[in-house]
C-alpha cells in the first residue's frame, strides 16, 4: 500500500470541517474549535458529552474515516483499524494546529 498523502490530507481536512460544522450547530460555545479539540482529546468519546447526541457524530466521524480508507486503500481488519487511527490522529492534529482557521470557517 502506497499512501496517497494529498488525498489523505484532503480527507482529514474534510473530516474536521464536518466535525466543526456539526459542533457549530450543536455545541453551545463560541470557541467551537477549542471545544471540539478538548472533547476529542485523548479520544473521541468526549464528543458524546460535548454534543449530547448519544455518540451520533463520533460514530459518523469514525464511519467517514473507515469509508475513506476502505475505498482508497481497500484495507480490512487490523490494517483498517490502524490506518483509521492514523487518519483520525492526523485530523485532530490539523484542528490543533489551525483552530482559528476552522473557527473563521464557521462564521
């Protein structure tokens, strides 16, 4: 498997965009990016508390990552789980490195 770094990065940004958009609609805060970042660290289960949605957005976020990896790399099992973790970690790092850009995007 040769990683397609450009496609992976685009998927990561899209994942964060979707998460921020959902947060903007469902979280009661002005500092959306920081709230999402805090909730998603050290794992995504904090999103359930932030959104009070029973895990709907967290499961959606995982499903998007899973679908992308399955479509792009045709991975299954442990390889899929490992690549998904890598993709999600990279997406959260993008948010961590650019919170103001994502907050500006939703305004």
